[in-house]
């Protein structure tokens, strides 16, 4: 089993499902932030930003 899966199951046991899943599925935003911090020469455009935001909004709304 992976550490991420175990952490998610523990969070689901301790917290509300709606909050935990919103945080878990907001990983595209964290990926964008880490890409910008760690890979400074790597750029991303509006397509990546809009896609990440729409994923998080879709998860939050549904």
C-alpha cells in the first residue's frame, strides 16, 4: 500500500468526507505550485491553469 492511500484513509476516518475529498482532489493546484517552485524554467500557460481550476471546482461542486 502506498503512503498517500493510507493517509487518505486515515483522513477519511478522522474527518468529513466532503472536506477530505476536496483537499485530496485539489492536487492539480499543488502540482502547478510545485512545478513553478522546483522547475523554474518550466512554464505553463492559461490552458494548464484553467484546467487545474476547473478540476478543483468540479470536485468542490459535486
